[in-house]
C-alpha cells in the first residue's frame, strides 16, 4: 500500500438554499485519526458542511468520500459516522445505558456484546456508575459525555461534533475541552469538531480549517494559522491583529510603505502585488519610551490590565494600534495611560496577506 | 374588605357546588326504588342498574356504543396523526386551509353537521348504518385528536430522529423506537378523548341512526320520549362514570396539558 488514503475527502462541495450559497466549493481531506476543527463565525456554513458530511443535507454540487467509498448519495444511516449534536439530542425516554446501547441494538448485536459495548463506552467517559439514570437527572457536563459515549459506542469511522460545548459555562467548557482532546487521543477516532471559538480551536486541534462565507480560507495547524494567516479574514478572526494597508515601495517588493502610519518598513517576504495588508500581532509590537528621532510614535489612550499581561491601545494620528506586554508579579506595568511611546516591531514577525476581496 | 373576600369565596364555592349539581341529582335518582324519576328518592335500591344490565335492548346499545367508540378512537387517531404529521413536518400549498378544515367541526352547530352528513350518507347509500355513524363520529372527533397530537409533535426535537439515524437506524426503526414513543402522550390523549366524545355523542348521531343501529345515548333519548323511569338515570350515571374514569386515567398517566395547551410558536 502506498500513502494512506484520507478518511474523509470532500471535493468541491456546494450547498445552495434557493439563491443563497451556504457552502461554496469546499475541498477538504481529513487524515485518519486527526482532530480537525472547522472554525468560523456564526452563519459561515460550518453546520451545513457538517450536515452534508453526515448525510442530513443533500449536496448541491461536489462529492464526499468516507473511508475511501463514495458517500455523496448515501443516507445517514449507512455512513457509519458518529454525531454529537449542538443540543446533544439524547433520547429523553431512555436511560443513560439505553441511550448508549441504541446504536448497538440497531445493529442487532448479541446481548452480551451490547452490554460489553455500553460498559466500555461509559467507562471511556467515566460514567459507568450512571448507567441506569434518566437523562434528565444528569448535569450539563454529564449529558455531554453520554452523547459522546453514545456516538463512540458504534465504533464510527469519523466523529462529527457540532459546537458540543457551546451551551456550557466557561469553566466547565475549558475542562471538557481538555477531556475531549485526551479522549480523542485515547480512542484514536478521527474527530471533526465545529466551533466559532478560536481559543477552543487553537487549543484542541491537530489542524484547523478556518471558514468564512461558505469557503475554507485556510487549512493548517494552530501554529500555522496563528503565525501566518493566509488571508485578511484569518488574520482578523484568529487572535488579535493590527492590520495596515501596505504598498510596494520598490521594484523588488522588499520595501513597503504604510501610508496610514506614514512610514516605510521591510516586507517579511517579497511582495509581488502592488497592495496588500500587513498584520502585526499585539504581542510582537515593541514599545519604548519617547523620544526617539524619526521613529513611529503614539500616545497610550487606554491600558487594560489582565493579570499576566497589559494591553495598550495607542493612537498614532488618526490610526489605532494595540500592543500587549507581559506583566510580572511585583512589578508595575511598564507604561500607563497618557504616556508617549515609540512603536516598533520585528519585520520578520509581521505577515503580508492579500487585501480583502470586498 | 373582609366581607368582600368572604362573599367572593362563597360565590366560587357556589359555582363549584352547582356546576355538577344536575349530575349529582341524576346519580342520586338512579338509586331510586320507585317506578318514576323523583328527587330525592324515598327508597334506595340498585333495581334500575339491574334493569339496564339485563335488558337486551340496552345491552345491545351498550355493545354498539362500545365497538363504535373503540373503532372511532382508532380511526380518528390514525387520521389525525397523518394530518398532524403533514401540517407540522411538510410544506405544501393549502396547508392553512387543511388545518382550518380539520378544526371546522368545532365551528358549526351540531344540528347543521347532522343535516349535512345525512346528505353525504344518503349519497353513499349508508342511511341508518353503523358506518354512517362511525364516519360522523370520526369527523366530530378529529379536532380533539388533532390538537394533542400536533402539540406533541411540535414539542419533539427533530434532532432526536437524526441522532437515531446517525446511529445506523433506518427510517422505520427510527419511527418505531424514537418518534412513536415520544408522541405517545399525544396519541393516548387523542385515543381517549375520541372514545369519550363518540361514546357520549347524541345530536349528530340522532340524524343518522336507523331501526337497526342505535347507540346508548340515542337509545336513552328515545326512551325518555316515552317514559320517565329511573333506568335512564342509571344509564346516565354509567356514562358519567366511564367519562370520569377515562379522564382521570388520562390525567394520571399523560396529563391534560397537551389538550389544553395553547398554540406554541416553533
Ligand atoms: N435550511 C436552511 N434554509 C435556508 N438557509 C439556511 C438553512 N440552513 C442554513 N441556512 C443558511 O446557511 C448559512 C450557513 O448556516 P450554518 O451552516 O448554520 O452556519 P454556522 O453553523 O456556521 O453558524 C446561513 O446563512 C444560514 O442562514
Ligand atoms: Mg452552526
């Protein structure tokens, strides 16, 4: 056998609702055993894409292959996928154990196998002791785990999760993120996880597909997405960024002018296009005390202390910049509101992205 | 102020005392010993219950009513289920009109419905037959079966069916093991209410019965035109008992809120 085939291959998939396109020509190859996250703002088509993969929506165009088999027209009950729904969709008329047993009963597995499967799945999520509980007697976090156990019990080739942590409070959410990631490592099932929370995506995923307006704008590891956003949208959506309009200032495209700031800097890469956007992360901005001759300077108009760091909002003429600086215990923050500062950054840590399409 | 409150309470008390008063009078009279209806009875006995349960005419009417009510309950619930399924799950032209049509038996006087159905039944050649009465009862019961089923369908989360499908269940299995159990309260409410309405119906039935078919309530009506013996009170008490028992069962096991619940926006 040659290189391993992807477990899921989405090719040119489109979904139209009337004249509106919810998903526009998505290509995506998911590797066996990876934790892949679809990240994007509400309404960008994440759920629609996931539901087409699951078979609950028909595709308007394109094809879907699951485990090297064409599944484009397969009904959901023939795809052998697990799904964890946004509202979990636990069967209210069944106990925890019966919920988990559902998929095994459908397959007419022998009783002993069902019992063993239920036990194993519940142990996986550490809920073995709640087997006979009614679903409505569970806490939010426990329901979450039952939904996972139910989907994993059938041994799916892929597990699809549509914002399963959305309804939980922040603390429980953070805890379950860690548990979910550990669980995925343990069972080795391929997870496709949907979220609009970029922090969640960065923390959990092997790879992230950033979606916007029905398209995947970038696919890569958390580090790739964060360090080198491929589009202005990704630069804006994932983490904080300062975005400046940049114009080519020499033939080679190595010097760029930032007209709004009135300065010239060195481009992080040769810039072939006449215009682009330069993205600089707030933590990559270096502040020094004024005065410094000829350098870019501005006034701190806002300082927000948040424990490990301070965030400064800086006015440069009519432009606004954001910079964050680490803050150590026992030390006063380096600057305060009203200070005049010199602004600099390492050009190698800035990123050029194409201008917005719009 | 205090006097006002006391008067108000008295008023409420009187309402609750007098609403069932006629029924109580009938029930008490049914235990009379004498040969004519009289309240309060001078002597008590079970004589008229014996009369009811030993007369072939009454027993035949009771049998007809029971078979009719069971059949009507099943048929009405099936039709109302399909209708509620269509109006809650599907999109099609004329959906609003269909809903109005299903609820329309509530809007017309029963006498008018009786006359209209008589025409329909004559056209079908069913005059004076059991199926004519059954058809009429199904039409009358549909609004009462449709609402609780529709309410339970609207309450149901469609993601549950999808969850079952993602676990490998084919549509028939999903229906049997997820949809049906979750709609059970609505279906039980529909069955029992249809049974009660059919079992007690008089007005429309009177238009449609013939010499060979007669239900318990219409037989009572016919009897009362000729004599006023307390067997009628005994039968009426029996009808009240059946209704009360069924409503109590319904309240105990599924609750009445599906029936009363106002239209909820989805
Ligand atoms: N059944 C539908 N009918 C019409 N439009 C829909 C339907 N489902 C989703 N949409 C539209 O498709 C777009 C993508 O929706 P969705 O996939 O739910 O986004 P997300 O999950 O990323 O928030 C939205 O603009 C939404 O309004
Ligand atoms: Mg969504």
